[in-house]
C-alpha cells in the first residue's frame, strides 16, 4: 500500500511539473517561430521594421519597389505607425500569442507619382496589413500572415532613428486648422531643445515653455507644457501662434529626423511641426 501511494504521489508531481513547462512554453511563444527565441513583446515592439516583400495579387511574394520605403513600428501602447511609401499611417493592433490584428488604420492624403506604381503598392500594403491574423519572427525577420498562415508581409529590421536627446531646433512651420503646414510668423522665433533629462523647452514665440517628453524609438510623447505669463502684441497673431504650437506639441506621437530637419508627427504619421537644426 505504501509503495502504491509513493508511486501515485510521484506520478502526480511529474505530471504537474510537465504541465508547468507546457504552460510556460505557450506563454513564451507569442509572435515567434523558426530559429527565433524572443517573446511576443520583446520580439515585435521596440524595433523599426522595413518592408522587404509583400504578397502580390497573383499570390507570389514580390519585393518593394526600388526607391520606396515602407515601415512599421509597433508600440507598447497598442499603436502601429509608419510610412506606407508615400503617406504616413497609424492604427491600433492587438497581439495575443501568435495572433495579430490591425484595425482603425488612418493615412495622410498625399499623392505620389514617383516611382511608377508607388500608390498601387501603398494601397496593397494597407490592405494586407488590415488583413493580418498572425505573425512570427524568423532569423530577424517579421512575417505577418493571414488566417490560413499565408505570408502577407515580410519585414526586416530597419535603422533606428537618430536620438532626440541633446538636440536643439528652430520651428519653420506648423500645421494650420486645415492641417496644411504654414510658416511661422515673420519676426517670431519658436525653439525646442530636447534635454537628456527628458525635458523639452525653449521659446514659444512670446513666452518660454517647458514640458516632459518620452522618446521610444521613433515614438514620441510630450506632456502639456508650463510657460511664463507674458502677453505679446507684436507681431499680430503671435499669441494665437503660440497657443497653437503648444497645443500641437501634446498631439505628437512620433518624430523623424532627416539631416538638419526634424518633423514631429501625429499618430497617423502626419507632420504637425517642422523644425530646422540649430548649429553652434
């Protein structure tokens, strides 16, 4: 009897141990496959992905057009943003183990004519992204699949954006009420200096301002700013411009640095504020 009880107890302990191992493996398997080992969050987020190839209408994977760049960045906040080749885009995503869905995709409304076929490629990319049902990471590549497991989009790791911390900029243009960029008023100077301490500040045109910021890859959030309490009347419209500038800062979701130019973007990739670099 004692021997039977020992055998039963050993069997139960062994079975329980195996169950723990199986559960742990399932949890760690999110959005991974092949030779990759990272979990869903560390594998998918925190990386800038550049599209390498996509599923054409004839059912074959084709490379992106030369001279175009299609990107995706999956944030920890459940947002995916990037460039569709011509327009910026943004949307919501949900990741559950190896299941991936993307919804509420919004785009800017530019029309590009070069290279030939860029808008057709962009439309196909957005359609495929919205059809995502799963994903896996193999050999440093992100592969997005449909419900049947067919490969739709194949990404490779892209270059990380230049760091904001320690840079200083002067505003050149800002988005107006209709969304179009307008130049800053003549006789006004609006600046932004991004400190290594997570604070951005400068002149808003009349008053000095300061705000906390958080940059994660190409994602950027700026908290509501505090400012001094001066009131300026010259040139006309300076206070309206200042108020709009500070309001736009709180709508920023990302950034792009191209040489001496900094663009602060909304969640759809649309430029809200455009700066030129300050040089010592």
